[in-house]
């Protein structure tokens, strides 16, 4: 099922943006997303969430229009 890769990839994008661009703490991001701080850390460091799916999403026109 595609959602088993899409949801973590989407969480990864959101976590990275909130931490890096908006200076949210990993704890705050974890609370908002309903995941652990350790999971946020892994998303931010690229150790969790599929980079292939993220690249595919960024290449899609409908994703680009949301930026």
C-alpha cells in the first residue's frame, strides 16, 4: 500500500520544515504530529521517511503549486 511510504515521507517534510525553517523544537513538532521526539530527530536527519518519495513529490506539479 502506498500510504505506508507516503505518510512517513509527508511527516518528514513537515518535520524538517518546522524545525529548520520555523525553528520549532523537536519536542513541539513531535507533539503536533503525534509522534516521538526521536522520530522527529530521525526525520530531520534523513534517517527516516523515504527520500525517493520526497524527491518524487517535489517533482510533481501539484506539490510545486503548494509551495
